[in-house]
């Protein structure tokens, strides 16, 4: 089969690789019909995740059609149209039973790698390096889905593929960001980053009762999408002082809830960015946390900071004094897809949200390397490239 493979930093190739096979009775094989790029994939492409190996298939946000199931799979059969959560959960450990699926004890086949880095093993993730299990990703014609009964969901009739696709990752990540923020009716929510996850966080904040959402980015097309589809007020961080603007927009109090939907590759033209970037290149720091710093400084006293932008290792100059003395609450993590997917499909079925608007480019898999370059550099007003293998 054809697959989009990581072959080195900044290098992707479409290659011929062996078809996946059932390895466990709980496995399913899915023919991929749509697979989306994701901002966190850029961390792999740019070399910030060190446990990639040449030939690894990338991609983790996808849907498709079941073509084969193991004898232990009871909820699905050949021909079912399914969306698959990007993070694997066994369904039987303490964390899965308590709906913390991305903390699963059993789904990471290379648990020792993440345990060494983080103290405890984390869950496996499709196409996201050997530290997260070494599972083949979704930018391929077929994919093996372990723990199929726990990670897949049938797509209801009447829900189009382009909407169901984002229930795999972008929508549950954005919804979890809003959920972790503990939004109360009437709250003002600030969202840093208007990529796919940020757009879904904006919509989710309103679903959970926010009265106003303020979106922060620099790309005109993304800011326009946040205004037209998300009903957000917007700030271009290249044109305004974000901290001062947020104070002015909230009567001096600051946003009640702040969401970091950017993570380790934040970018701007400030001296702060240059400081972090240089330290990254010298291997003295792994991440660029200027969005996180800004969210901490912007959030009102006693407010909540929710973090779904991916961070990988160590950051410098963390404003712990501001966080402590302002009494901020932090919640963060990789998304618990299995917890949220049924609820999000209900929202789509009921007409509350149609996430397909973040799909701006639909291409064949053969154009995978080009698609990632467009996505990375945000050319042609690209929000999400989706491959149809």
C-alpha cells in the first residue's frame, strides 16, 4: 500500500509499504477514507520529537471503513463506517475506566521510553513516534486499529465524512480544552491559536456557556474563520499588545478562562521568541512557551488556564510567581477522545456544530509532502489539508 513516511527532519516521502495485518484478536483493519494533517504532526516533521525512525508512517486524525476484524472485536463488522480516536486506550486499566484515556497504562507498546521522560508511561498514539508506541499512522491506504472496540465509533447515517473526520482529534481536543477550563455561564474565554484545535475550542467554549470568546492569532484567514464560524472577537498579536488589549476588552479584569491551543512551536517576532528559539537550537530548551507565559499573565486572578497545545519536554522562564500569587488553576493533557466522541457526534447530528469548515484542502495522498509544506507555511489560506487515499 501507499503511505506517507517520515524519512528525516523536514523530509516526508510517499512510499510503498506492507499492508497492515491483524496482530491481536482485539485489532481491526480500516481502509482509510480521510486523514487530516494536524499541528502536532509538525513537531515530528521539524525534529522536536526525538524518537522517530526512518520509514515511520505519520498521521493520527482519520476515519474509514472496516475491512477486517479480529475474533475479539464484537462491536464492529466489515463495511462499518467509523471514526477512530487518535489516542489508544485499552479500556480496562484504572485510567481508562475513569475516562482518562490518554493516560492508559497498557496501550503504549514502548512504555519505557515515555516513562523515562515523564516518570510514568503515557498512552499510545497513532503515527506519533516510538515514545508513544511506535504505531503506524493514518496517512496510508490501510491502518491497524488496536483495541478496536474501545477506540472506534460508528458514524451515524446523515453525518458526512468531512464532519465526522474531526471527531477523531481536532474536535475532542478543542472540546476538552473548553471542558478543562471549567467554563461557567457568562465567562469570557481567550483562546490562543486559531488552527483546527483552536477553532474547535472556540465553538466548544460557546457550547459550554461562554458569553464571549476572544481569539488570538496572526493569520488573517484564521482570524476571519474564527469570526465568521466561531463568533469570536479577534486579536492579531502582530498588531496589538495582547495583554493590554485583553485588559481593555475585559474592563481591566482579564479573561476568566485562557486556553493555550498552540504549544511547543509558538512563533512571533519578539525578543522572547528569539531567546527560546536559540535555546532550542542549542539543546538548552525543548519548547517555545511564549503563549503559555502570555496566558498566565493575561488570565484574571483566580482564573483557569487550560493547555492542549502539545509540549514535549522542558521550558525556561516559567512565570510561577504570577501563577501562584494570582491563584490560577491549571488543567492540561492529551485529549481523551473516547470520553468525548459520542457527545460530539450528537452535536453534529443535532446541527449544533459542523466542523467540516476547517477542511480547506482535500488532496490525494500522493501530494502528502506538498500538503504538509502548505500546512506548515500557511500558504493559500490553508487551515487543514485532508488526504483521501
